[in-house]
C-alpha cells in the first residue's frame, strides 16, 4: 500500500509549527470587561508592539488589553444590507416613492 501524498503546503505548515514552538511566549494577565481574569499569550513581536502601544498611551499592557476589550467589533455586512447604486434596500420594499 502506497503512502498518501502530502499536500504541497504541509511541510511549510509543519515547519511553522516547530518554529512557533521555539519562540519565547509572553503572558499578559488582564481583566476582561465583565471582570473575568484573562491571560493572553503573545509572541515576541506581539509583546513588543503591545509595549509600544502601552508606552504611547501611558498605561500598562494589562490596561491596554482591558480597554481593547471595550472596542466594538464590526460585524460583516449581510447580503440584505449591501447598498446597490440605483436600487432600494430591502427595508424600502413595499414603500411608495415618497416613503410611507
């Protein structure tokens, strides 16, 4: 029985897993907006960027993450709410020209 052929991207994926496992991970403890204690694992580049942001804001890394938890996430637009030039939205259906 012949061995199954691995997808072309599999060696790169496995190499990236090994590479990531060799990186030093930094853990940042912080409180979520509901008061839950969280611990976020960051790679070296991520912790450097978080340090820069925290320094610029004049707060701790934990505080930056706490504040970020309050930032609303944009939800992807649904097909029904996509505006098409020259066409009314679904909410406009059934209404006359003057609204209504």
